[in-house]
């Protein structure tokens, strides 16, 4: 068991016969779809046509995602890999060739008057009913075949190119910092992990060096942000959406009332989070709120550290308290080298999990530093992997769940690890775990709210013109002040948080911020149900994960008798965090 993931189960290399054969399969599959789209109106057997289409889309999607996964995973740990960059461009170009035939096909599906009867006539179509009906629903936002083709092809040299450029800048970025009297140039990911150090001087020094370092790349990243957001505004307007947020909500299979209920509940809870931040600031010796560089600082010497081996055992143990199946999945990921563990030059920051549907496996990227937060992140990403495990046997067309529900299993696994840890902890360890939990919740509630505000302002201003670096920084600071209030020291905010957070740069996944808050709070609601239902909950939970790709959000949550339109659901979930904050403050006065 190594510290780097194994990709040979996907392909042995870019030069392998399997990779090159699959690349050819993409070409063949696209040509088949083009022929199919040109002849689609010539057959009277609509059910047979739809069945053929479903089968062709499944085959093509499996091979495209497999090749994309391998290329993306390779570049995630080796951003300078020239073959990877070449094939990423090739894949994007091939996918843009799908725009015209798919537009024709989707318009044909939208024109079918007796779609319900057609679907009922075939088990294969019944299996994909939601997929088919969602196409019908999206038809009103489809442009002409030529327009869709132009947009897809222009994306290759537009948002996709900007994203690749931004990733290259960040993954190769070095931070000049003085460590033990010696000047060093360290990868950004290494310096970011210093935010968890016990030594306050190191935390502050890392923060100051990080902020200063962005001068070297700020203009390039600002250009990427402007280019991507400009493209999104253009395409969303052309397709008839009221705004990029409106487009995102529809793509997320949720309505604006759900978002409004959640955001309103979050705003009501902000005073409690600020109370926590001010108390943490006091414990660390600050008088004017918490400086940004101490957001992740340990507040007690009992703050736990874990080697990767210790972290693995800790996660497995606490997963098993919930379900042997979940724990066995984690063990499988560990033993089969599905995880890339440590920070290194050329590796992207953050963490993610990618599902490779063709081989029914996942790969997980971490930048593991040994903190309890890193253990929680590992549990979070394994949760994503378990979600994919629950979708085994489902058609790839039924596995495309929205961003909001994508964070359900990951956040649920976080709760299992944190709650499980507290059961055997001393008072000091409980305090440390509780602080880590509230710190994480602050990120996915308060910081996520600031990111939502920031992205909203960037879109609003980008309608008029490109934003300068200073304008982007000012928008970020404004958002942080509105969300954190007097919880943070206004002299030590983070004006560059837009540079390395990847979520702002996904042209096809805008506002990838509120889904984290949704996932966290929905998972807390699920955990409350687990405590009520006990062992019976496990199968119901797995069933919920299985249907996330083939139902609207509100319909998925109803499986657990949860109404996400009701602000009281969100208030009750947030109340659990507020209770933790009160316990944290109480313990802080006893320790």
C-alpha cells in the first residue's frame, strides 16, 4: 500500500493499445450518433429509436468518462504532463463534436407528443424515465444545432483553456518563505497546510508569505476568472435563463424557494458562528476577532495529529460503527491504492474523489498533512466514493446527480467520524474534536455564504466589463466582512481566496458553493434520522443514494420524510451546530 494512487487499472499509459483503441471508439461513437441524428425522423418505431439512443449514449459516455478520468487524474498529480495536456485538449475537442447531433436528438425527444406511453412500452426506457423527461424539460433552453456546436467548440479555446491555464499557474506556484532562518520556495499546497501548525509564528508567516506570493500570478488568474464568467453570462443569456444562478438551480434540480429557505436560515445563524470565532480569538490571544491565518489553528495542545496509517485506522473504525459495508469500502480503497495522499510539486491543491464508472472504482486525491481536519477530509472523500459504490449496477445515465446531493454521503461520513471520535475522547480531546467540527461547519456555512456573495457580485459586475485584480480582491473582502462580521479581524482577511479555490472556474458548474452548505445541513438532518431509526436507517440511506441521479432534489429528500422547502428543517440542522458552539464555549472555560 503506497501513498500514490494506481491508475493502471484504467490504462497503463497514454501510449497503451487500450487507451488508443478507446480514443478511436469515441470517434466511432460520435459518428454513429451523427448518422442516428440525421435519420431519427425516418423511423416510425419511436420506442425502438429511443432504446437504441439510450444504448448508444451509455456506451459512448462510459468510454469518454474513462478516458477523461485517466487524463484528469494524471494531470492532477503531474500538472506539467505534456501528453496529458495534449489529450485533454483532444478529448474536449471530440466532445464538442457531440453538440450538433445531441441537439438534434434532444429536440426530437422534445417533439414526441406521447412520451409517457412510449416510455411505458419498454423496460429499458422505464429504467431511464427521469433521464428522458429531463431532456424534454431542458428543450426550452436548447439553441439551434449550429449554435450549440459553436458554443461547444468555442469552449475548448475559452473556458476549458482558461481553466487549464489557472490549474497550471496554481499547481506550479511556489511561495517564498523563511523557515528556521533559511529562505525556501515551497509549493502552495505545503504552505496552505501550515495553517494547521501549532506554532502561531509559522501560521502567520505562512499566511503573509502566501498573500505576498499571489502578486506573481494574480493577473493571469484574474484573466481566467473574467474569461470563464464572461462565457457563462453569454451562454446562459442565449439559452434564455434569467441568470447564471437560475441556470445553476435548474441544473441542480432544485427551485429558488429551497435556496431562499436555506440562505435565510444561514443568515439567522451567523451571530452564533461569530460568537464562536470571537471566543476562539480570545483563546488564541486576539482582541479584535480572529485573524484569517488562525481560522484553522489548534486551540489546545490535545489537538490530535495522525499519521496516514493512524488516520486510516481511525476512519475505518468509526465507519464500522455505522456499517460494515461502508468500512469495507474504505479498506478496499486503502488496500488497492485508490488514494493519492501527500502534497508535492505539480499536484493540485485541495481534495476530490473521481468515480470511474467503466471499472466501478474511485480515485481520491488528498493533500494529507496529519491534522484531524485531514482525517475528516479523507472520510469526506471516501463518502463520495461510497456514494458511487451504491450506484453500482445503475446505468451511467442514472448516475449524474446534482451538485447539492453530491455532498450528502461525504458530509454524512464526516459526521460519523467526528461523532464516533467523541465517544471515546477525554474532555480535552472532546474539546479539540468539537473545535474541529465547528471550524469545518464555519467553512461550509459562513465561508460558503461569503463565496456565494462573492460569486454573485462577480457575475453582476462582469455583465458590464472585466474586473481588475483590485476589484476582485475588494469583492472578496466585502463578502468576507458580510459573512463573518466581527468574528474575523478586519485587518487580517484573505483577499485572494478566489485564486486557488477551484469552484469559481467551472463553466459548467457555477455557484459550486451553496451545495456544500446544502450537503452539510442535509447530512445533519439525515444523522438525526439515523439516531431515531437505528439499524433500519442504513438500507434506507443506501436507497436514497441510489436514486440521487434520477429524481429532483425535493423528491429525493422526501424518501427520508424531509421537506427542504421548509425553513424549519434548515433551522433545526443549524441548531445542532449552535448547540455545539455553546458546548465549545462552556468547555473552553473549564479547560
